[in-house]
C-alpha cells in the first residue's frame, strides 16, 4: 500500500469485503457482529494493511484498538444479544436489549450533557461545552465521525445513531455569539468525533469565523484528532491535504496558536513512513502537536509502550501532553485499570525518558469536578494514601491544591475513592453537591 491510497473505510456490513476477512475465525466474525450492534465499528484499509500485525491477532494492540472482542460486554449481555441475533428476534426486541446495555454503560460521564452545556439567551447551546473557565469545546456537526472507531471510545454515543445521546452544532454562529460574550475564554477546542474527517472547505467554514478581530481574546485554537494515527494521508496525499495545511498557516498568520491535540494510543501508530511525514508537514505550518491518550488495558498497559510513544514523538517534534485514566463509560470494565496500576505504569515510563518527554502529565481522570491527577502513592502519619491534585477544575480555586485519598487497590475512578485521615468528604465535594443541587432546582423550576 502506498501513501497515495484512497480512503477506504469498512463498517460491520462491509468488513467482509476486506481482504483480511479470511483471517477471522467463525467465532471472531460472530463477536464482531454482536458487539457492533451495541458499540460503533469502523476500520479502514490503511489500518488493516499497515498497522495491524495479522500474525499477532487477537493480541495485536491496534487490532484490540479497532476490532471488538467478546469480553467488552458482560457475559450475560453477550449471551442474551447473541441468542437474539441467532434466533432472528424482531428488530424491536434486539433494539431493546441493545439500548438497555447502552444505558448501563454510562453514555455521558462527568456531566457532559447535564452540566457542561452552556446557555445563550436562556437557550441551551447545541454542540458547545464549557466546563473550564478558559476553554470552550465545540462539536461541529460534520466532524462527528472518525477515520476508524476506537473500541474504548469515551464518545461512543456520538456514533451509535441515538440522537438523544448526541451533541453537535451545524454552524459556528452560536459559538461566535457565545465567545463574544465571554472574554475570559482563551481557547477553543474543536472536537468530535474527529474534525479532521471534514473537507478543508468545511473545516475552514467553521474556523474562519473565529479569526475575526472581535474574538482577539481567543489565543489558542485546538483541534482534537486521531487522523494523525488512523489516516495520516489526510496531511500528505488526500486531494485537499495541501488546503488543510494552508488553513493551518492562515490560522497561525493571525497570531493565534494552533495546537493539534493528537490522539496516539500506541507507538506502532508512529512507525509508518506516512505517519512520520504527516507529523513533519503539520509542524512545518507552525502548528504544535501534543500527544495524548488514555491508558488502556490490553492495548498500551506497559511502561515500555508509553516510553516508546513519548520518545518517538519527541524525536519527530510532538510534545507528550497527557496520560488519561480510562473513563467510566462504555466497555471500561474491560479496558480500565486500578488507579495504583495506572500510577505505577506512568511512573516507570516517566522515569525512563529524558526531560524533553517529561512534559507529559498523568495519570489524569477527567471526572465530574475536573481533571484530577494522581501525584503518587505514599504513607503519611501511618496511613497509605493517594496524593491527588486538580490540573483543571470547575472552580479554578481548586487547581493545584493537594488532597489525599485512602489507598484502595480496587479503585479505578475518582468516585471509588474515600478521603484519607478520617475526613468525611473531599474539600471540593461541598461545592459540587451545590452545583448538582442548583441544577436539580433549575430542572424542577423549568
Ligand atoms: S478517534 Fe476519538 S472520538 Fe473517534 S472513536 Fe477514537 S476515541 Fe472515539
């Protein structure tokens, strides 16, 4: 396969046309069929040809990243759905089973739909989220798909056709109006799905309105994207690749910073020539590239894979930024890890790289009150504790204030933790209770 190849995606219906389909056992084919009823499935020919090592399936990390596996559902859920499909139950019956599983999977964690959507002129703003004072997230409607879907995806409800679970904006009009009234906002993160799925023309139509003089307080435009790993040809050989790069230069020419928030989950994604060329071409426009990923069991759960990802990135000009803890949504029982393990992997990886890669922060949980980083595990006054701090918070006063939780070897998310030293709640909890309470009152009043 050459870097000139045309983008060729496969979904659950068309995957059987891929040449690699013959590598799958009957059981694997059935698993893909069952799982893709619940969670989104999409892969493309570049991933099949160049990123997956077919000698190593099902354990190959990129295979695990893109193809569903049976353990992503609970045993009883898998059997129920599998039986319903095998016995050709009605579409309505299958949909009921599927929806029950989806709602059990906590489709919108951390208050994304209930607490992060801001209001403009008394109306809620579709496709915007404003959780941290200085950053607004924008979800353009035409960017709500990806070049392939990650099996661990925390935004999976965007892709499963349940409209009530989706957020998106058709134009940037509301965003611009909102930003004009919020001079405290300095950063806009354009996210999805994957905004880089859009044509250069569509992307330009969303971004250009942000470059007007009235929005001079917007200093940073960030684009969250996995295209650099799943379809690096986007910056090299697509028919509008050069237009994309020109758009990046135009943004830079206005004096704003353009940050590509690149989702690399595994060092193998950076090994191909086209992936390295893509990175080089992006950096040449003056944009910065930051690397971020969750720590995902079965995919990147060794210190070596993280150290290799960060050092390769630094060598090619990208900046290691975040190691996240796998979120409490979707199939996280399969992909998540205990917090103490996450911290051990982070520490070992961090210890093995030079200072240039130590720009990375983590392991960090994007939880309801904010981004909480595990600073370490230690013993204070005879009690074993997690040392924690907020890197970002709903209330800026909470940021960088150390706090402690009782050590718990089973805990895999902030909600599992209990305060240390006999405290009955964490310092921020009184306020988050107030936020929840205020919201409840608003809903009742409405
Ligand atoms: S690229 Fe991002 S939004 Fe798309 S499937 Fe992967 S994690 Fe989800």
